[in-house]
C-alpha cells in the first residue's frame, strides 16, 4: 500500500449518488458525501478525491456556476474549506485529484463534506462523464485526519457503472489475406459516438457481398445487451478482393467491410494484432481479463499482448498475467503473448516493449518505483543496455516505443532482440523514431499499436483526453496463427503498420539476377542465406545489381490520397491516383507535428480561417477523434476550430463555391498566412512551424476520389554505400496512414 494503513475503518465513509448506470460521455450531476469517522478531521487536515490517470471525465472547475463541470464543496458544520484540482497530486495511477483542506475549523465524527460534481443548481449542464465504458468507475477517497499529509484510503470506495450509448456508427471487419477455401469470420458492431461498442442495438441486418461467400447468411439479428457479433466459418472458393455490405431493415447501407484478398495460394496470411495496451492493474482501466476479451470478441483481433508499466507490476500480478495469457492463448484462433513495457527513464534508454514466447519468464523491471516488495530487486535492469543483456538468452522480441517517455534508440539498441520500432499509438505518430533507426543503419520493422489505457484493445478511440490519435494496428504476415508463426513474422520484419485501419498491402522487390536473401541480419552474426530473385517487406538482401524493380499493390479501406515511395530518409516519389485535370473545388488543410520528443509534445492549433472573395459550401473534418475538439462554420467564408496534434495530423476538407477565386487567410498560434486559392494545387504548400515536423499544409483534391486500389512498378536505382531501406507510406483520404516495413538491400558483401 503506498499510503498509511493506520485504522482505515475509523477514517469515515463515502457514498455516491448517480443515476446509475451512466452513459459514457453524458452530462450528469453526481454528489459524493464523505462522512467523518471517529477521528474527524483536524484543523488543516484534508481529504483527496482521486480518479485514474486514464479517466477523461471533465476537469472540475470551481468558478463558473453556469458552465460545464462546475463543482461545489460544502461542509455540514460550516467549516471553511480550501478546494483545488490538480491532475498530478497523488500517486499514479490515481493521480487526478480534487484536494479539499479544512482551513478554518475542524470536523467531528458524523460531520459531512458534500461534493457535487456537475452542480446544476445555478445552470451548469453538469459534469461530462468519462467517455469510455467501465463497470466500476471509482472515485477513491483518501483521508488525512491528523493534518500530517499522510493519507489513509477508505476501506470501501464508491463507484458506479459507465455504459455505452446508442450506436451512431457501424463497423464490419474481415481479415485481409486468405487462401481460397480457407475459413474466416466477419465481425460486426455498432459504436456509440465515443467509439464504445454499443449493447443497445436491437435490429435485423442484411448482408451482401461482391463475391460468392459460402456460409454467409442473408440476414442476422442483434439483441439488446449484445455489443458485437461474429459470423464464423465463411469461405470463398475463387480468387478476388472481397467486400461485404451490411444493410438495415430499409435496405440502407450502414457500412462496408475492409477488403479481404482471396488468393489461390500464398505461403503467408495476414493476422491483425495490437501488441501494446494496459489495464487497471497498472495505469489503464478495466481488468486484464476484460482487455483480452475485448481484443478477441469486440475488436476481432488475431493477436495481442498486455504491456503494463513494469514499475507497477507486482509479482502476484505478473503471475496472474502469465496465467491469463496461458488461459486465452489458442493456436489457430487467438494469440496472447506474455510481456511488459520496460519503462526506463528517458536518460537510461526510454520505453521498450518486451514479449516472451512462453510463460514463466523473469520480469526485469526498469525500477521498483511503485512495487513495495523488493525481494527481486536484484533482477532489475535499470538501463536499456542492462535490459538487452538480461534478455540476450531469452526467447523474446523487443520493440521501441514512444509514450510518456520516448525510446532513445541512438543511445541503446540490440539488433538481436529489438526487431522493430512503434511508429504510431494513441500517443500520436512518431515517424522520427523510424528516421532515428534508419540514420543509425538499424534494420528494423515498423509496428503500430494502441498503448491503449481505456480498455478498448484493438479499437482504441482516444476519447476526450490529450491522447491525440486513434490507436494503431499491426498486420503480421505469417504462415499460421500461432505464437511461433507470429514471432517468426516479427523477427523477420514481415509486417506493416496502420493508424487503425485494415487494408491490403503488398510490397516486394524483384532482382534481375540471383541475390542473397538472409534469414537474419548478417551484421549481428552468422545466418543462413539462400539465392533468390524476389524479396518481401522486412527481408535483408545483398545484390550486385545497380537497380531493383519495386512493386507496390494496395487495396485500401478508404480512397487513396497519396503514396510515398522511400529509400531510407529520402522520398523517391509521391504518387497520387489523380492528375491536375481531375482537381476540383475541394481543398485540404492539414495541421501536423509535435512540440518536441518528450511528454509535453502536444501542439495546440486552435484558430480559424477566413475565405475572402469566395465561400465554403461544405466541409468535413479529418482525424478529429476528440469530440470536444471541433470545427464550426461561423459564416459563409469563415471556419473556426479547436485542435491539437501529438505527432500525427488533423484538419479538414472544404468544398468551395468557386474553384479558383479569393484568398484563404489562416490564423493559428503557430502559422499565420494568406494564400490565393488559385495557388493551391496538387502539390503541398507547406508553412513550417518548428518543432518536429510541425507545419500547416494546403493542397487540392478532386471533388470526389473513388480510387481505393493501386498497383505500381518502379525501377529503383540502388545506392552503393550502406543500406537501401525501401518502403512506402500510404495516406488514405480518411486520415489513416499505412507503413510497410522496409526491404533492406545492400550492395557490398557483409564482412
């Protein structure tokens, strides 16, 4: 226990009034009543009412009785109270704190302090509740009865259930690569406005497909209390790209699935994974068991890993995690890896993620900062170098991560173990980590995961917190759905990463003469090699040729905005599925980037734009996941917005009344510019704003772009010195990004 354990049963009690259950993201008035215990509360004593770090309930405010989140505090005996709110005034994960100190007077046994979160008595709409589902949302109360600032947690804490709202959007999810005749499933769910699977759906739906699907029913039903449906045992007998439409009772299309490519033969299949997330036992919410079940049954993942902060993982919880992964792992159905997030201080290497092939392995923590039992402190690895040394004989995979701390892979990296970098998570998009690796000559794959804290593993909406992005996914290309199969894909870098969409991507290289393909990186030791003329994403190849033919094929889940072909840090080509003649009245305004690498990376883009000599007929937001951040039209030629980025991008499309007339004036804290509409074309107009990739970009699009497929072949000239790290980044019009892991081609033979 991090706090005093002195006589908690004599420190009082707390009760809660709420209209339970409470809809996620709704406005409510909730009263918490603390009743003093035997000791009362002495003069200058205090109580804390704390929430979890991950909660995005509205921030209590004490000043405006008509505004949202207005909070009042009263003592029944008239004692004068000092009240303040601080998001970091208690021990994590219970760090969001309403501090109530008795500054004149004291409390006797039976006296009460009443806290009204969202006090509506003077016109406030109430307190905006947490935006994600939690069966036991808890206000934890701590008492300093003796004015010593040594707090005691009450033995019973008040809580209530937060549930999903009605469905406002729909998702139909398929795998993305299967052989003819192989079975697969279709997952379907309705989501409320905050991205929670809704259990309020009660309806009958119709299914239709563009290819004949064996086992696909014409209709299915959902009943209230059922948050998702899985239709199993489907198969397709002929090659093609399958999509399935879901319609309501009136025949209206509610959603279209992501594409599933059916091929006659393929050595590898696609398996979608989220390899990084936390639960309430560390800094997240909902239990580890609930996290696993959400990933399997509501996000329809093929694989996952729980990655709690190591300095919060007690030995009993580590043992429990291992039991859970053993229980839920099932080859051929759902893969769960035991693992943890090594959360070392930035100066000692920063965040890494460790996944083991089997249970029962020793956890090498970065510290025991929040683990009181120091019996195994000698097993700690305080620096990344120590971690790599401790893991050198383990059957494990490590990847570098950017969270609160960032991984400094220039300081520490072990190519034998650290096989990938995480380019995207709920925290944002961090291409600079990929660039760091390529600058150093590392041969790493590219992953994306959620690092979700809100119990929505594999479908990780950021809610209303400073988490700026929807959580990522990784598509692993493996021969089978097993721990061994997915581990082999990770070690060979046979995977691609997305910011949360599911789509088909294939990148391969063809050589004019036999090249050497290595089973592992020859820079780190002897490895098997074979001759061949084709390589896939993640492969390491030595070739004497001057050029290589690169083929990229994609079937996206939304229209394609652009594709960048890259060699290391160089963009060789930016391809778009339309030419200048197709451009229309639609312009896109993008804000992007981060302040710097550390925790304070958020960049605020609040501002607006004025269109002089023209008007906006309609607009659509892009990557505006936090519903509290909005774009509004205040006049025919005026848009205003509140927005932030944490490395990724957001923005909007605007369809103008006239394609070329007028001037666009943008006014934000970081960028102020005037741009003639006629100057906005297919290429980016970039207004840099310092930081890391921080800028506003403007460009023009067709009025409607239906292109979701591409197949390109390019002859790439190879650099003679060092690696040619050949990979692509694809941008969908809906704001999702996709990265292939590089194909590493080098000219000189390894030493």
